[in-house]
């Protein structure tokens, strides 16, 4: 069954309705959908809705909800990634890959060596679209939260207030076993630096907040690769 995303505001009791042109064209032109056909619709709340298309016209698509069930492909752990901002092509790639892997929340960070210091409204919309499309493609049922850009200090205070394990990926750390997934289902918070890495001060400040520097292996990975390796260790 084809599955696609529709925001919660398309749900009305036992029905899901959309008059969005792109949804109607995707159903009629791309999927050649017929009334009576079944689809999986998800709105990002972690559930999947088995629906029957009851009406498809040029102006509206209407589905009857037949069944709802938890998403079958959700990760066991709530993973928050704190990636330092990267140039947009690399950041787009990182967002897509960590979403496929099952990250739950993303807090973009401006650390001292970031070249990029903000996300424009246009870029933010693009990033959210990339995340949504990645969830649709990989069979996820929950849309990872893309939080507002945080300063270094703000990111440290957000993470230190979180439950669970906290790590900062640092290529000079001798610790690595700590990051190996050990079956625990505590939430995990992962910091990954920018192309220029973290400063010594940033590593000390993270340690002071109980965020443990860990190695991702002997090789120096690109920032976008490191984000993927770090998340992949926990899903
Ligand atoms: N200082 C590096 C550049 C940083 S790599 C250099 O000299 O080229 C970008 C980010 O990826 C780092 O800040 C770190 O968070 C992460 N990273 C890369 N390789 C890593 C490794 N082997 N172990 C832990 N983190 C790593």
C-alpha cells in the first residue's frame, strides 16, 4: 500500500480530507488512485492510518480511516542530534540520512568554528521538506523535530537538562566503548561538530556539563559522515 504524509489538520473524525493540489495530483496522476483503494497515511504522531479512498475529484480527496496502528519501523531510543551548522548541501544530506536512520529530534548548533551561522526561512522550509520526504521514503511514522538554531551555550543548557546519555563526538577522544549501543533504551543526545571541529574550550565546556567526549573511530570523518555514524550507533 502506498503511504504518504498528511498533517493532522487534514483529519476530521473518521475521515481524512485534502484539497491540496499536490496531494490530488499525486493521487490521480502519479498513483492513478481509484476510489475504494487503500493507502497508509501518517501525520507524524507515530501512528499509521490504514485508509480507504472514498472520494477523489479535481478539488478533494477523501479517505475513510479503517484502522490505526503504531508505526512498525520506529527506533527504540529517542535520539537527539546536535549537529553544528554546515553548508546547506552537506546539511541537507546529513538531515536526510539521520532521518532515514531514525533520529527523533535535531537541534542545529552554532559552535565557534561554524562558517554558517543561521538557517534562512527559505532554507528552513527546504530542510523540513527533506525530513518529511525522508520519513515517507523510509517507512517512518514520526517526523523528527527540527528545532530552532541554538547558540553553543544554549545547546549545552538544552542537552544538560535532558534525560539519558550525552556524548560529544571528538576525534581526539580515547573513549569509544561508551558510544557502542548497549541495549539500553535511555534517550541519547549526540553533539557533532562542524567542518573545523570543536575548540578545546568547547570540549571542556561540554565535559563540565556531563557530556562525554567519545571517538567514532581512528579516522577523521567529515562532519556529515560523523553525524550519520554517531546516530547509526544508537538506533
Ligand atoms: N578537526 C577535524 C575536523 C573536524 S571533523 C580535522 O582536523 O579535519 C568534524 C566533526 O566530526 C568533529 O567536530 C567531530 O564532532 C566529528 N568527528 C570526525 N571524526 C571523528 C572521530 N574519529 N571521532 C569522533 N568524532 C569525529
